[in-house]
C-alpha cells in the first residue's frame, strides 16, 4: 500500500489480515495514527513502515501486534515529540531486539524525552535507530542524561 495517496487509516482496517507480517504504507499522505489504526491478528507481525508520510501525531494505542524483533519505520515524517504515554507502548512491543527508526523527523528533544534518555534508557534507548536525531542535529542516543536530570 505504498504510494497510493492514502490519507487516513480507519481503526481496525487490518484486523482481518491474519497472515500479515509486513505492512508498508510509505509515501502516502497520512498525518495521524488514531487509536487502533493498526491491529493485525497475526502474532508474527514483524515489519511496519510508515516512512515518508506527513505523520505528526500518534495517539495512544495506535499500533498493536508487533513482535519483539519488529522493525518500525517512521522515517521522514513530522514527529516533533515522543510523549511517554504513547510511545512507551510502541517501544515495549518491539523490545528487546526490535528497532524503531525515527530519523528524518523534526524531534524537539526537550524534557518529553527524559523517559527515553533517563527513566527507561536501559530498556528502550537501544531500540531507537542510531540515525534518529533531534532537529538540532544531535543524535538522540548521544543525548546527555545529566541534562535531563538537572533541567527536567
């Protein structure tokens, strides 16, 4: 479903796809992932790519069914913040061996990232692609945890 001009995902759209292991929704016009946007029934759902859309908002419980070695790509979207109540659920699905790629997004890397850089660093930080960077150019995995402890 790449490059088909898709603007929205109806909640439960993929629920009947029992053999779905890979879902590529690249190069569409998606701006938001609503609750229950992606819920496949296959317990082997391993790859989700939402690269090169216009996604700026991901709501709580938008993605379900990923396995612990899944690869999730949000490359080249408009995501600015990673609120813990939304993103922790996505990270927890792919741990301990998955990867979440948020490179090419205008991440603000403020105090909203303390959960990832300090509170859950040992659990989730290694799941973030090395190329994921803040809008300042600094890689998220290289952010100094003491900054967050001091200012957040």
